[in-house]
């Protein structure tokens, strides 16, 4: 993984990794897309939005990352993702 100009955003040849801590839990989400300047900026903005929602107590992780293996860690209602 290679660092980018954005905090918590890393790139590989064919993917972008968003690294963040939510409610004291470190999570990484991989976006399977070739890194471009525009996509890296989008990933940074997505990261900031998720962190902001978590701090405000309104995080809907499924809205941001619907296919994530981390959904159960942050689901408001555990039964909605079974």
C-alpha cells in the first residue's frame, strides 16, 4: 500500500483503501477501483463523512459501505443485516 496526500487513504495498483477508527475500532474498507486523483479525493471525503456521522451519533455504516464485512460492528439494529 502506498500513502497518498490524504490522511487515512492508501492506494494499490487497482484499489483504494480507507483506513479509519470508528468508536475505538480500527477498520479498513477497500474500494476496488484504479486510483485516480478524483477517486482519491472522493475516498477522503467519504472517510471524513463517516467519521463525522460517527461523532454525531448518526452513523449508518450500511449507507456508506453496503457490501462491507464490517457492517455488523456498526449496525444500529443487528437484525437488519442478517
